[in-house]
């Protein structure tokens, strides 16, 4: 069954509406519409350009490998009026700091995080786990077999990026001053 | 010298050190341990005077700083090996500060991304579960042994849930033959019985005996087991029922 383009755009819109914040990837749209990938991409662009018009309140974003239907960025100020406590400042500085360390150094143990920060981070790590911004990534083969942590796809979505490669670059550090991993007492020398 | 002490303003001793270096406009690479140690200790004392609880990691850092400082005060010619150690500790501290500052700085960029993404609102996906068909039709109207096992398992599960916390053990032996006789009498009278109704007593022995008796009866071709739907009960009926009733 082949649909005319107008109908296909409509079906795509319906799909995006149905999946909501879970998003839908390119393959799923291809499968549902029974059309080729390049045609699908053209449809997505078509719908996006329609949403650009002032008469629309919607938008499509691409995060963590999926397409999501959202409200328009420019309308955020109006939508915020519906929120009872709009003091959403996001994550605290300390939480963001721990998350940054995990994001750039994953997989990483809690001890390594604390070593970098010079401060205990247990409760923050637990908070990040409940927010599902990080998850366990097995255990380090070493004394005590400590749990390793890595970021999740929710993490990518939270910062509106597709992959970890899109993370902002870390500030430059001269080579002489890059922290020697071996100086960490609890880290085993690489056996490989 | 007076310090404005902000509670919880620092994420840890490294953060405090970075703050002190910034205030003193000292480059990290040019850090002078003796100066920074004094400032650090002043800060800790100020916190003490305000009776703030000082986390142990701040004290560990204070000890490290004092150690580096005191080592550097010792006459050089006497402690050549020690000097090397002093350099090491100082360098490690600088490395740690630089390393930590990297993440602290990138946090600002992440904050921007967070705020940007926060402007787009989404809604949860549609719950499709009410639209999923819950009864599955059997392809043929024959009963498979797996279904029998499944029904038995369901029965045992229900039994477990119904079980009282304390059970009195009464031993009463019945044979498969006894059970077969009772069942066939019941079935000839009732014509059709639900599988789940056959087990009027819930002890393992009774259930096993009943199950065996049932299999024997079906094997003898006097009775048949039918299940209309995958999740429905299995019914046992007598083949000769029509003649008797």
C-alpha cells in the first residue's frame, strides 16, 4: 500500500504524537510507513518546515538517535506559566559536576570520581542513578570489584545531543600536567 | 584579614583552593604552596570560628598543604631525597587542581545545553496496552501436553497464595486406583468437570495422585480433555456420559 506524500506526512505526524517523549528512530518510521530511508528523511524535513510556520506550536528535535515531537522553543515562556513551581534550575552545580566527570571518564568508579573532585560523592551518584542519567556498567576487575558507572540515553536526551561525541570539549591542559592515573593508589596498573 | 564564609559554597577542598587562587590572581602553574597554605588555613579557621562543621576532606587537604610546606622549609642539602618527594606531592596537587578545574569549567557548557534542551517540552507516549488483544485463539482444538502443565502450574500458584501460614499435617494415604474410581464416578454423574475443580484438597500427594488418576482415565479412552481457549480452564468430560444420563 503506497500513500500519497500528503498522507505520509500526516502518518508521520501521528507516529511522532503517539510515541511522545520516547521518540522514534528512522528505522521504525521506515518500517511503519513502508517507505525508503531517503523518502522518510524528506518527509521529516517537510514536517519540520511546516512546524516552522508561526501558526504551529510544535517542533521536532533529534536527540539520542531518535526523533521527538516537542513544543516550540520560542513558546517555552508561555508553557512555563502552566507550571506551578517554575523555579526549575535543573541539576545543582555539584550534581552537574559529578555528571560531567562520569560523562568524560566513563566507565568510572565512585572512588575515581571522588579522587578527581576531592570530595565525597556517594549521595550525588545515587541521585543520578534515580534520575536514570547514569547506570551501572559492570565492575572493575580489581580489589573490591567496585561498580563502574556510565551515562544513559536519557543523559543524551537531557542535554539535547545525539551521541557522546557531541559533548563540549574539555578545556586544554598541557601534557605535563595531565593527571597520572597510576598515582591513584587503588587503581591497578593496566595488565594488557 | 576577614573572610566572607559562604556555607556550602564550595564543592570540596579542591574547589576552595581554586577559589583562593582566583582571588589571589595566581596562576595554577605558578602556585606557591606556602602562601596558599596560609590562606587556606585562614579560611578553615574562619569556618571554625563560625562553628561550621568542617568536612574531614578539608582537614586532609590542610594536612597535605602543611606537609608540603614544612618539607620545603627543611635545609636543602640535607634532604635531597625528601626534596624530590616534596616536588612530587606539589606536582600531584597541581595536577589534581588542573584536572578538577577542567570538569568544573565544562560544567558551564553542560548547563547551557541543559537550559537549551529544557525549552522543548514533550509528553509521555500513548499507552497502547488497552488495545492489545488479550485472548489468543488456539490454532486447533486439540489439547497439548504443555497446556496441561501450564494449567497445573496455575493451580499450584493459586494454591500457594491460598495457603495458610501454619499447616497441620495429616497423613492419609490414597491410591491412584481409589482416586480413579471416585473421579470416574463423579464424571459420569456430572458429565463435565473443570480441571481446576478436581483438586478439592491441597496437599501435594493428593494433587499428584489426582493428576495421575486423570491421566490414567484419559488413557483408558473413557474420558476426554478439552480446552476451548488458551487461557481458559480445561474441561474433562465422559465419552459415555450421554448413554448414562
